[in-house]
C-alpha cells in the first residue's frame, strides 16, 4: 500500500495516457499494417474522409439514375452521326424539301440531349455540314446546324 500512496494523480494520468497511446498504436498496427505500409510506400493516397457510405451511394444512384456515364456520350455521338448520315441519304433519295429535311434532322437530334451538351456537338455539326455538301438539295451551313440543336426540344 505504501507504494500506491507515493503516486500522484498527475503521474497516474500521464501513465494512463501513455498506456492508451501504446494500446492504440498496437491496434492500429495489428489491423491496419497493410494499409499503412501501402500508404508509406506511396501505393495508396491518403484520404481523411471517405467519399460516402453505402446508404448515400445507393440514394445518389437512385437520384441520378436518369443521367448516364460520360463514356456513353461518345457511343451516342457515333450512333447519332450514323443516323444523321442515313437521314441525309434517305432525304436525298426521297427529294425532301429543305424545311422537311431540317425538321427530320431536328427530330433525330431531340433523341440525343447528352450529345447536345457535350463537346461532340461541334464535331457532329462540322461532319453534317460536310456530308450535306455532297447533296446539293440539302445544303446546311454550320450556324443552321447549330440552330437545329437549339431548336430541338429536350
């Protein structure tokens, strides 16, 4: 008993804090040694906060389920251009008027709102203008083609 009476409360608190610190270091090394090793060797980036829980990710996937992945836009752009090419060929064969042709193109563009908002819009405009130059009755200028995108209801 004499030994315990010689320890002050401040020494006791310091000893408890040191023991707690050593315990947490032991637990950290025991359960997270692999992750710490990867972090120290630069194989993994240090992140303080996770990007979300499983509950939040399912809610956000439900919330944004109407939006597509960005790589789908490229596939949509290719599909749109092939449809526009076939529309040009079909319109030249059936001798559609300029107004009917523009309405037909506008109708096709309405089905691709993601391409309308992407950088592929300019490329498709340029390709459409060059394709329309091959058919004299279906001449579209770049501003007219850009205007068809804006007129398309989305």
